[in-house]
C-alpha cells in the first residue's frame, strides 16, 4: 500500500524493474472467471520447485489468450 499517495505511472517505472528474473505459472486448467487463491499460487510454485525472491517478475498463463481478437476477450 502507498498510504494514499499517487501511484507511479508506467512511464515512471524504473527500467531496471523490467529486467529481473521471472517465473511463469500455468493456470490454464482453471475455468474462466476463477480467482486463484493463495494456496493455489503456493501449489503452483511448489510444483515447479520455485521460491519467489524479492523483485521477481511473475507471469500468469491463463486461457484468456484463446479469446484474443473476439468480443469476449475483455469480458
């Protein structure tokens, strides 16, 4: 939380924040609209034997890409 202060905008993000180690988690088995829980996130990390580190970039793979280009993509 930022204590109610203005959040930085994308053009203010330090470039070095974008060049960090990353991990990709696969949640394609969940149905559309599923909200991933803390336990499911922990299970996904355990499945790949990875422990998050400060400043890691986490990429979440979902089924949303299958809707790209269709009206349902944003819904």
